[in-house]
């Protein structure tokens, strides 16, 4: 590796420090991850966010008095079958 010096405006430096903190790496590593792909002509990999996972929360349901159903599933099934038999 080669050491180099770059002058940044304060807003850019703050953003760079923030990203390094969020990614748990050094500022140098962030700069390399951005510059490498940019200089090779490819786009840097976009970080995934919660919006990328549209199925998260799709199976939410009202659990009623048997919450959490994940722990009391047998009782919830028995209650549902009992209600079904009454109809």
C-alpha cells in the first residue's frame, strides 16, 4: 500500500468518519472501497436497508389472548379448532 494525503472539506470528512463508524472500519478502508470500484468503472456495492426486504413483517397477525402464539401454538390451534367445530 502507498500512503497519500488528501484534503477534504469538513462536511465530506464528517460523512466519511460517520460511514467508517457505521461499517466498523477505518476511514482508509472506506476510501479504498469507494475509490477502487469508481476507478475501475464499476459502481460501489450499495448497502442493503430494511426497505430492501419487503417480506419482513408480511406474516404479522393479531395474536389475541394467546400471545405469543409462537410459544402457545398448541393452545391457539385447539382454540381455533374448537371455534370451527361450533360453527
